């Protein structure tokens, strides 16, 4: 388990984050998790399963899109030590996460953004070295959304459940259009018998279509 490999200071910080997330969840629905023991498995260990893949990305800015209450972004930011931007279009959630980061003293390392991903791409095109997304959208849509944000050789890490062949086939067609290449697709050691995969894509070229499209188009009218 990746959590056990971290030093004691990082372990304590991540546990403090989970405590604050559960406390804030009493005011605002940030997670369906209700207990710390459940959160350590379904949020922390699941998030940190992506940590080894960070070694294959260039140095630089990390972004977590559709972050919600800060998962997997905050655990991965603490563990990796990377400068991080958490992205979610919910202003209420980002305000709550910002308050958590302030209590943890992490506001200098980790910042929040309440824009849609397409809007962010207009401001921070090719600024990210690594991006994660967990349970956010179909893979083809995620490739379209993340490609304009990633620098050359940057890495997109998707934490996916219930990944089927049709979704991967559609994503394969999108890859060629957005300059991305799939470099790995690994099953995750099961947490509570969950069907989990980590799929990694590397930015290898320019998009063949103009991106970003209008907000929401990647999900409502996917390329494939």
C-alpha cells in the first residue's frame, strides 16, 4: 500500500485532510464516505494507487480535474510534493476545499480553480506536466479535455472503474485526434473488490482539431 510507504509527516497530513473532509461533509456534500476507516480505503489508498505513475511524468505543475472534495488531488499532492491545482466547476466545493487547505497550511502548494476545464484550457494551455481524473467522464471525453492542458510529454492518469472495451475503442480513435498515446492500462490491486484500472496517456503531439471546444461539448457530443 502506497500510504504505508510515505514518511510519518506526510501520513499525518493526509489523515488530517481526511478528518477535515469528513468534518466539512457535515455542512456540504463533498463525499459519500461517512467513516474514516472507509475513507482510508476508498479515498486515500485508491488515490495513492496513482502515485507510482507520477515518476513517468516531467517535473512541473500537477492538476486534478473534477476534484470534488479534493480526491485524488490532495493525497497525491501531499505525497508527491508537487505544486498543484485542483479544478472543479462547483464554487461551493472549491470554497470548502480552500478552507481545508488553509487549515492544513497547504495553500501555498495547492490552489483551487472553480472554472470548467474548457475555460481553464484557455488560460493555462500546455502548462501541466501531469493531470489526474477519477470517475469523471468517459475516456474519450477526458482525452479531449486534458490534451490542451498538457505540455509535450505530459501525462494524463485516469483512475477508472468498470472500464469496458467499447470505451477503450472510442478512446483509441480520439487519441489520434488530440495528440495523445496510451502507454499503460493496469488493473489496480482490488480495494473492497472494486473493479479499478489506471490508464495513462502521454501527450506526444499537437491536436488535429481546434481545442478546447465549447463547454460541455466533450460530454454531450463526444468526438467518438
